[in-house]
C-alpha cells in the first residue's frame, strides 16, 4: 500500500485530506507539526509527503531542508500544500526543493488524481 504522510496543523484540513486519500486506497500517516512529521518520515519512510508550508514552530520549507539532509528521507517526494497561490509563490516553493505544489483549498475530486501523478516513477533519461 502506498503511504502518504500528511503534515498539516489545521485539524479540518488534515481530516479532509486523510479521508479523501484513505477512500482512494492510500495509507496515511499524520502530523500536526514539522517536528512530528520529520520523526514519522524517518521512522516510516512514506512514499510521499504532503507538507503544509505554514506550520507552528518550524515551517514546511525548513522541514523540507531537514528531510533532504537525511540520507534515508532525501529521495521522498515532498509536495508543498499552501494557500499562497501567486505564480511567484509556486516558483519559490519549487526553488526551495519541493517536488510539487497543491493550493488550498484542496479540490477533493482532483486530489486522488494529483497523488497518482506525483507518485508516478520518473521516466528514464
């Protein structure tokens, strides 16, 4: 089973994403802080991380840097999830090293398709 780690501090957003992903057949892990998300990523090595950018304490960009610094989590795709929706915001998150970008509010009809797309293996060069 494909496992997605959801790092989201808003309980409603966390429940919504979890429920949609589980209904679509994904396993989920949940964290409400970046610190807890990092611990879960190290312990379970999920297939994908959905990382809220605005978190209390350590933010999502800082958490991404820590994931990339760890050999065991370096290769896990991490997707920024944020209400920042301007073109320059998307470019900033991609430049920070996120593998993808999802805008809030999450489109529950599109989320399973977006996850499948993000989890596709990269085509050989």
